[in-house]
C-alpha cells in the first residue's frame, strides 16, 4: 500500500525550543525496549538541554536547524553545522 505524505520543511527558530525538546523526548521514548533503559532515561532527560543548544546555536551562520511538519504537526528535526570544510548532520 502506498501513502502520499506531504512534508513541510522550514528553518527552526527560537520559538521552536519547546517543540524540539518534545520531539526529541518522544523519539527516545519510542525506542524504549529496544535500547538499554538507562540510555533512554539519559537521552529523554537531556532533551531540553539539546533543544537549548540547538536554538542557542541558530545565530551561528555555520549552523542550520530544520523542522519537518505534516499537517502542522512536527514529525522530525534535522540540525547540522558546516566547519573546517566538512558538514555534520544530526536528526531527531
């Protein structure tokens, strides 16, 4: 069965800090039972700090953070940085 899903990709802003933290927490919670429990707890508890770091870095021109939405609901986040001739990308 095929599904047609339309993603809207936009740049993250400072107003997205709570959304980034929530998305990170939900993703890690979804991995419960697949990864060690202490790892999940550590990542979930670190979600707000990760969101603060991402939003705080948005003023850096080498940094990018993108929000993926479907029907207005955030379904993913990608963030990265270009430094010393290479790009680094992470995603939630």
